[in-house]
């Protein structure tokens, strides 16, 4: 699978939320964002 780099801007406060959650769960920020993106597939958006 070809990987594509995603770059986003987030407010400092939101980045701190992500970093604290990543540290607490011992997961990378990338892993958390990928999981969230995959969870969107489960939503019925049609």
C-alpha cells in the first residue's frame, strides 16, 4: 500500500491533548490518527 504524508495544523491546546493521550496509552500520535480515520469508515455517511 502506498503511503501518503498528511500534514495538518492544530491549535497548541489540541496538540497537547493528543500528546497526553498518546503518552497515556503508550501509542504514537500517528497510530491514534490512523485509528480515528479508520473509525470514520464505520459511520453511515450516506
